[in-house]
């Protein structure tokens, strides 16, 4: 990856491991899911990847829309608040009923414990 660093500096240093993971990880994920979990790519995507990717796309849309306002600490705080709200709202909306119930029970138990 030295040519990435020479050309793009610190961004190239970050891109090298990312490219390596993007090349190798799908092979190992596919093998492990197929061999041990009997899970195909479509089911893996539907069960594990769809919701986080959709929430991440919502966050990316907020980032793109607010990109000109994130030049101060206040702008960064507003972006973080709005972006995380969208991320969690989209993620929560895509949860199935069973997972929502479990989430409500876990949060309720933590709040009761916190309140004493």
C-alpha cells in the first residue's frame, strides 16, 4: 500500500487497510455463514446488513445536506444531534416487533435500575 500513502498521505494510509478488508472479509464471511450457519448471501443481507446500512444511509444523507454547516463546534454539535437522531429513528423504525419489545424491556430495566 505504499503507493497509496505517497499519493494521498494519511487518507491513503487509512484506505490501505480498508481495501484489504473489503477484499478479504467477504470471502471469510461467506464461507463461515455457508458452512457453519447454513446461511446464504440474501438471507445474511436481509437479517444482518439491511437495517444498519439503511440507517447509515440516513445519516449520510443528513451529513450531505448539512455539509456546509459543519465548520464550527456548534455546527458539529447540531450535525451530531440531527444525524444520530435520524440514524436511531431509521434503525428503530426498521426493527421487527419482537426486537422492539426486547429493546423496550432492556431500556426499561436499565432505567428502573438507574432510578433506584
